[in-house]
C-alpha cells in the first residue's frame, strides 16, 4: 500500500509538497525524501511527532537515541515503519526539521493507494519553498558515537564496587 502525504508549512503560505511512500518505508526514508525535496542540509537534526487533529504533538519518533531522558526507548526513524503508526487517511505528523529554531512542517496522510507499491518515497508535486534551517543543529555521527562511549566510560571510570567499598566502607556502615 502507498501513502500519499500532503506536507505544508505554518510559516510559508505558498509551500505545499506531496510525497508518496510505501507503507513499509521507514520514517527515516520519509525524512530523506523531505530533506531532498526541500533542499535541506542532511546533517541537521530532525524528528517526527505523531499529532492529533489540532496538530498537537504526541509520541516522538527520533533520529537518534537520547540516553539522557526517560524516553530513551522512543522509536527511532531508521527502524520504525510508516505503517507502525499511520493507519488511516488524515493521520497527522509534525516534522521538526530545525530543532534549534523549532521550524516544522505539517504532514497529513492524504490518500491510501491500495494496489501500488514503491521501493522508495518519491516527490509527486512541489510548490514554493520552506524557510531555511539554522546552521547550528549539525550532527556528526562519529562524534555522537564517541560521545556515547565517553558517557559509558564515565560510569566505569569510578572503578568496581568492591574498590569503592575498600575506600569508603560499606554503605550500611555509613547509615
């Protein structure tokens, strides 16, 4: 099944974009299609939110894991299929394409095409252009991987629990 998305901006009146994507496509593939169609910098952080009828943001579908928050188990774009959260016509998403400046696009599932199948999302129609991204959201995948391992090392740099017990004594002795 193919999903036809209508994408608009709240900042630019004459912008509209239609993208067709297979229901088996991932949110990351939709993200890449939007990035390409809007000529965005692919190294900028972006995220999707499920939205209700009034475009209020719900569940976040992230580009990367965020171990600093309780929502670390939030779905990731690369391994979440569109069909996992989009079921019927008029389902809505908010695509935050500029995290620092909070610039968003509003995506509505406009049509379900039952018999068709696509290998990758395609742009059907594009009119106008969106507002530009900030240049301060850039991510570096290598840097993020290094940061993750650095954070892990912080916890292991304190030594083993037995070593700490030798230095500070048993926790029960303090209380």
